[in-house]
C-alpha cells in the first residue's frame, strides 16, 4: 500500500535580474512552505522453485524492482513475519552469493552478520508504523449457493483461523447480497471463531461488492494486509465490476486469495475473473472439489503468508500518472529458474499539495 511521508521545501528568496535581492519588507514576510506527499510502494513477494517449494533467506541484494521499466531503489526489506528494516547503505562486503551458498540457515546467518541497516531519519516514522505480521481479512460466502456443504466450509475456515498464530490479526466478514462485518480486525481468535459458527446461508451473491468494501476496510491499516475470500459460486448481484475491484487491490497492495468450489468453476467467466484477480494482486486461486480440498487450500494460503518477503520503495521520477507496471526479478543468474510472484502494478494516487505560512526567524 502506498504510504505517505512529508517533505518540506522552503522557498525563502526572490530572484531579480539573476541575483538575490533582499529588502526589509521581504525579510519580514513569512516564507512559503510546500508539503508534498511521497508514495511508498509495498510489495509482498513469494519466491518458489519449479516444484512450488518456497525459497527463503534471500537478501535484499537478490531482488531487482522495476516500475515501468525504471529501476527502483529498495527502501525496506523483511522476510516472513519479521519487522521490515530500512535500507540505505548496506555493505556488500561479506554478503554471500546465493549461487555459491544455497539458501540455508548458515547462509542467512552469514548475511545477517554482514548487513547492518542504516535508518533514514526522515523516514523512521514510516518504518515504525509498519506492523509486524499480516492482517488477514476473511470473506465468507453465505449466499444461497452455500446450502450444500455449509458446515464443511465453516470447519475449513475455523481451522484456518486457529492455525494463524501471532503476530497475525484476523477479521471475519460474510456476504450474500450485502456484507456483514461479523468480527473486525483483532488478534483475538475466539471472536473470529464465534463469528464463523454464527453464520447462516441465504440470498443472492454479491461477491465483488463485498470484496470492494473489504478492500476499503483493509486499506485503513498499515503493514501487510491480505484478503482470503471463499466463494461457492459465481457473482449474480454485484453493482461493481471485478476489474474495479482488481485495480483497487493492486493500487492498495493487498493480495487477494480466492478459494472456490467446483460450482464456480462451471462458470468460465468466474473462473477467468478469479484467476486474473488473484494473480495480478500477488495472491492465488484455488478450486476445491470437496471439503478436504478446501482445508488444503486454506493450509496452502497459511504457508504462503508465512514465506513472503516484504519489499518497499519510493518511486523514481516517472511522467506516467496512470497505470504503472511493476516487475520484480532475481538479480543472480543462478536463480533464474526460481519463480517470483508479486502484484503486477498499481495506479498512483494523486499527490496532494498543502501550502501554509511559516514565520521567518529574526
């Protein structure tokens, strides 16, 4: 999610005939202070081999980030659920090559001993505000599609909630034609579990409307945020388009994980939409044949959340104020067979400019 910090530029002189001319009147006037919002882009990145095994213990130097083809300088780096650390002048001396030193505990210890993060004073608050662990928003289909297998779906969600240990926070919502915020974001698992058991099925399904509302709620929080949506069928009553939901999720940096049943897969349009929405936001989609597959899908999501890298950067100057593509690559050629998954882009928010007067010091 783009985050904002304040950068102050003070214009304290006039220019006349190419030279600075100061008068008593000018010196008595207040200076003009412009506050400009700068967006910090956050990426949740998964790295796997061809078999789907997670590659861990990579260093910041193993990643390259491009926005519209423009190389970006990483601002913070975090692995799994550790707190992101600010990067400025990381010494490369002593950092082991991944090609020569495969990801192992020993290799990671070598890197941690060599790398000492340096805090940027003007951005320390932004780093401090990044919450450790993920905020997980669970969205459960309680439409009339759910009359069959309702209890099995509840069991799978309850097991998923129980498996998310600290520092995760959980919110549980249900939806049919309207969304119900049954349990707002909390570290208390019992509240979410109680909410799961109290859900009942009925009415039509407005999945995309519910996803949009969940995204707006999740965007109010900092740190890693993900949405896990369980749908038992296609959307048949939403007012918003799935493309609008997908773009908002990409812009906010919130991966969407979709779990659906074979009923939704029978609808080719829903299958394509679920796949695009999850892939473009950095999440995954699953189609479960039975309740065992549902539990396995939730377990796969839990493992994915536990093995993500968190990368942030402040975008380099870019004349494009529309859609910007993001590409994350591995720098070392020996890692070319590994697969990198992250959101594919975002639309920058309009920077707001504030002008205020600042008294001139005598």
